[in-house]
């Protein structure tokens, strides 16, 4: 089986395309294993769709299914263009809905699904959290010490609310720094697109930032987020790490 490895600002994925839709949970766990497999935060499989350029199947590293992944959508779009599955402007179906993407060399923009604020009144250890859905659910706080991201606290919140957990800070230049604990990976990741989108949207609604800003995840890269009608646009570079052939994976 031919596969590709992509990195979107430190969030890494294994990708391939197939004509067959099926449960690939075990395959995801095998390929994403960093000791005995390729190693990745998630597996993305592109399958045909009658209306859109393609449909995706997205699996976290633990084999669980996720409706949406912001960084994955950008890696997926570049892979689709590189493999002749779509043109530079494309649309594809995810569990969260239809995603539109535009590819310009290694720079990719995804127009994410409309964000939702689900709860503004979650209090935990003296911090206020908002619960938002930007394709998948995220808890967001601006009250924590971002330099000392508390993994144990984030893990407790993840299991209590079955959601991803983010700590964010608005910097002096108006940009936002974000750190994210991702469910399915069960640890902090170097970047999370939907997490950055959730942090940006909360800050925007509270008049803490402009409607178009730079966001910096733990990888140290720069991503560009903006509001567009009722959607959030998410733009940044992706990296095609390698292509290879794997066999005897079970």
C-alpha cells in the first residue's frame, strides 16, 4: 500500500486514497504507532464522493474517529492536489460537513465549518472555560499560565467533558499563542487547527483580537485565521514529509 506522511505545523498525518469505505480503526492504530509503525497523530483516507471532489475518513492515533481536524484538512487538500484527486480549489466531505480548501504551492487555506459556542460558564480550578465546537469540541481558557501548561489538569478536563482542551494567550502584537491537549492522541500536540480556531473565535467574540490575526501553536509556526461570513478561514504551510510503500502491517 502506498502512503504519504504529512506535517501541518507539527501535527502529522498518514494519508492514502482508496475506492473502498470501511472501518480502518485498527489500521490507524498500527500506522500511527510511533514505535512500531510510521508514527502520526492521525490517519486520513480519501474515498470517492458523487458531489464533492472526495470524502475523507479521519482516525485519531488511538483508532477513534474524529469528525474534523483543521490541520488534517490542509494536509489532505495538498495530498489530493498532488495525487490528481482535485484541482487547486476543492471541496470535500468530513464528518463535520463540507470543507472548502485552496492550495497555493505549500500554502493551504481551509474554510472551516461554522463555529458554535456551547457553554460560557465552565469553571475549573479557578479558571473560566468556554466550550466551543469548531468541527470537534474544544474547551478554551485565557486564564491559565500558558508557559506551564498543566497536562494532568487538561487530561482531567478532557475525560470529564469528552473534549479537547486549550490554553491561550493574546500577545502584545495582537496575535494569539495556543497550547492544546488533543483527545485521541491523549497528550499535548505541537499544533491543533480546530483548537486554534476555537481560541481565535472566543477572543474575537470578547473583542480581544481583530477579525484577522496570526496564531502561534506550540510548534512555533505562524498560522493565519480570519472570520469570513459565518465561517473561520485557516491558512498555513504544510510539508510533504515522504511517500513510501508499506506491507505486512497486520
